[in-house]
C-alpha cells in the first residue's frame, strides 16, 4: 500500500467522527442528557486523535500525487493548507473534549461544542478541497492525455 492509498483510507475517520460528534453535541445541548454529552466528548476526542494520522498520510502522499498527470499543484496545495487548519481545529476540539468530559461544567461543554462545530466545518471544507483534486481536475475534464496529445493511436 502506498501513501496515496493510505491517505484515501484514513482521511474519512476524523471527518465522520467530527460530524457524528457534532450531531451528538447538538442533541446533548438540546436535551441536556449526560449520555449524549459523553458520547459527543469521546467521539470528538477520537476525531482529534485521528486527525494527525490523516494529516501525516496526506503530507506523505503529496509528492506521489503531484506526479500524476491529472493533479494540479495549486489544487493540491490548497487542500494541504486546509488540511493543516483541520488538524489544528480538530486537535483543539479534542483537547476541549477532554476538559469537557472531566469538568462537566455547562460553559466548558458549550465551548467544546462550539469548537467542535467549527472544526467540523473546517474538516468538511478540507474534504471538499481534497475531492477537487480528482473530481474537478481540468486535465480529466479535458479528456485526459490522449485528447491533449492531439489524436489516437493508429
């Protein structure tokens, strides 16, 4: 397995965990249920713990990705920058999850929930920009290398 493949496998974990934790925090805020707060906190912590794995595999996948004919350097760099923002945001949300799980104070839980929702937004944007690497590739839209070379093999 190469770094590109590894990144494509692991990058979904922090995003999905953050989304699920965000929904749980919304339920917890609305209902005040202790179990929902605990679930949101533990799941938010897991999102923060998996973010470095996604980031590291992404940085390792950068050079091999740039060698692919359909990958734009600028699009890849944009995704990489947002990946760093997501790493920081999810890491902060994970740290606040620990504090919210220990403290149980309403203010700390609210701070954690706000940080988690912001981190989820940043992680979602990062994922969208990652999808742009292939899904919005100008080279792929233009028909690939055979189309740009001006003809078919005869």
